[in-house]
């Protein structure tokens, strides 16, 4: 999912007219229409209803607009933070890193700012991507590296992709409304969820993969009630719905705290399901910028194993 497409969608949603939006964006109406179709195909949902006079956001389109605005704000904040490091003469090597929006919950900002500061010859650019989109961006050389939570079995399925351990771990939890019958239990056996309806994240994300895998390991196939674009959306749905969701703890806690959500709780899974943060890259890619990043991560992992302070990670 390209940042440019999100920017175009935001303008189109605001203006409500293809011709006027395309003129403001400086692109053709055909290109704008095609980019909107790409978004809708990727999300497998209609974002706008078309008519000869006006465009109107669908219910899903309104939700996606909030997501687009949040993503553009995060992208702008990261760009500004990197810009504050100052322009350094001789910077000529680029490093494009794709990451899901929820990566901010893992406290990696300081690591990337330090990396940029310690390697002034490398221009770091952050890009937003989720699930299979990130793998396609890597294969098509739209980005040089990616960050994603997952497990080795999930990563091993991705053809042409290498992965490296980061030092961040997270666990899957059951998210539910505090009035749900199971909310009285501090930890939940997965088999008790066999009759529940699930709020799921998009197919191709590690969260969706693990939800399916661990439920099937417990002897049942998780029934879909709703689809959410990301953890904050899933958490919001649970405020009014008697469904459940299997999510990563840290992004969920981050969403609950940021939105001051009082009526959704997170419960541990028994037995625990733990995943790691991975740096992804194309197999055989050995560019200077990428190898420098991998060495920085390896150094961080080494410090963690030695029990030395590695900052917020």
C-alpha cells in the first residue's frame, strides 16, 4: 500500500469529485481512478460509491479514511524526525524500510534515529505496508527492507525473502469486551474459543496467520464475524460487539491507551503464543546500506544477550 495512494485517497475523499481531485493532485483522472481501484482490490472492499456528479465514502471508506489520515500523520512525523538530524553532505545511499503502522508500539523510533545519526551517508526512508503488500514491495524492489512480527513458519512460506531476528518479542492475547462471559478468566484456553466469532485482520498478516494456525492447532477453525484493517480498528469494533480477536499485546495496549478505551480487555492465552519482530529483505541482497542495518541489529541483539542496556527496544 503506497503512501502516495493514501494521499490521493484523502484528497479525493475531501473534494468528492474525480476531475477536481485529479487537477489538485496534478495527475490524470484515469490515473487517480486506477489508484483507487488498486486500494479497493488490495482491501477487497468498496471505498467509494461513484456517480456522474459526486463521490461518496462507503462505511468501509470512512473507516479507511481514518486509517489513511493516521498513517500519513505517522509518516510525516517520522520524516520530520529524520529531517531534524540535518542534511549531511555526501549522503548518497538510500535505505527504504517498510513497516506496519503498529510498529510504533515497539519503541523503535530511538533505534532508527540513532542508526541515521551514526550512518550519515545513508538516507533512511520509512514506508507504510501491511502483510502481503510488504512482501510484494520487497520482491518488486519498492523497498529494501521490512519489519514484521511473526514466527519462522510464517516467514519460511515467503518465497525469495530472508529474515533476521530483532530483539523485540510479543505475545498473542485474546481481546474482548469486558462484559463478555469469558472476561472473568485471567488466562484463556484456546479450546474455549471454538464457538466464538472472531474479528480478524487482513489475510497475509502475521496476526491472521497465527489466528488461523493456533485455532486449528486447538482443534477448530476460527469463524469470521468482521474484518479489521489493523489492531486499533479491531479494538474499536470490540467496544460494541460481543466478538473476540486474537491480537498482539503491545499494539493492542498502545491502541487502548491512545484512544482511552475502557471497555475492552486483553487476556493471556494458555499456553502462551509468542512471536518475534523480524527484519525482512530480499534473498541475496547485500547492499552496503542493508548490511549496515543488519550489523546494527546484530549488535543490538548481542548487547541484549550480554544483559547490557539497549534502550526502549
